[in-house]
């Protein structure tokens, strides 16, 4: 399954897509209060 780069809009595949998803989960902690299922509980 392909995704899209959040900065460039170009397609992402494989590990690059996974890395972007993990970064988004880590960075968005407490940023999206109404979407707690998206946040990450890592310290």
C-alpha cells in the first residue's frame, strides 16, 4: 500500500511510509486533543 509524503505530496512506499507514520505519531502527542487515538504515549 502506498501513502503520500506530508511535505512533498509524492508517493511513499514501504519503509519510508512506515517511518513517516511513526514520526507523525510521536510528534503529534498532545497536539490533537480531540483525536487521542492518534497520539502516542511514548515518554
